């Protein structure tokens, strides 16, 4: 899987809304004490990872996460990574929303879910995937195929990106778990994406950094091939 950039998807740390069982949506909710500790901890894990670019949702909880995790970075905000627009659902308790007629649609058929005065889940998924793929191509072009870059976003957004990488329908994305301050890694090769890590909340991240190539060469189709038998894994 060499000769392609590596995308690290970081979910923001826990917020006051997460702790209270509410749906924040695009409201300016901030990290709580646990979320700040999570952001600091993931920063320690990222310390040894050279990041060619850091991109963020414009919402304050993502910016706070990056301020704590990567204080020396200069994140670029991108509206394509913003939380799904939940419309009239925003700010309401999840236990109340679970009684809404739209709730089972969101759970079982999210590709058909359109939030009142808000965004369709399918729209959210399409713009999120388009955003990270565009950034991945840009980072690769500017920094080379060994580059690692990071995008900080939200749970449903990251789940939608993972579903696309796995080639599964959006209706199955509720099977994916993305915890606060977790790291998910994807490599987009010319043939297929590879999901390298999912919902990693404590592992060593240095193994995600590709070793420097001895010489530049064009990526061949074999670079996108899956290792038969599972491969040897990252060098330790």
C-alpha cells in the first residue's frame, strides 16, 4: 500500500452535549473536561507523526480539540467537514428524538433521511467524501505519496467516509462506531481505498507513517492490490 498518502480522521473530544445526551449538530457546544483530556491524550499519540496538513470542521469543538492536541499546527477549516445539518433536531435530547417518526429511518435507512429544516444524510455523506478525497489528492500532489495528513470532524461525518472507503451502502453506516477523540486511518489508492485503522483510541500511531522510499517512481497498479494472505503489516 505504498506510494499513496495517508489520511487520519480525528473525531473531536467529548462535548457537554455528548455528556448530557443531546444532539449538538452545528450548535457551538464546547469540549467538557473529559473531552479536553481526550484531546490532550490523542495529541501525545500524534506527536511523533509528521503531518503534512491539518484540516478541520469549522465548529468550535473541533478547533478546541486541535488546539489541545496539535497546538503547533495551523489548521485550515473546510465547510465540507462540518457536522450534518440536523435542522430542528439540534439541541434536543436523544431520548426525545428517539420517539420521532424519522428516528427509525435514520437508524435503518439513513440514505433516505432528510432532517426537518436541515440536511439530507446522503448530502452530508457526498460532500464529506468529496472533501477528503480532494484534500487527499492535493496533499499527495504537494507533499508526495509518503505524506500523512489529518482531518478533524464529527461522528456521523467520519462514519460516512468510512462507509464509502469500505464500499458499503450508507444504510449500513450505523454499524460503524467512531468514539470521541478516536483516530481512523484511510489510504486512497488508484484502485481502492484501504481502511487501515478504525476507532483507534489508544494504539501507537507511528506505524501509520509510511517509510521513505529510496527513490521516486510512478505508482503501479500493484500498489493498489490487497496483500493475499493478509500481508506482513506495518514495520515495527
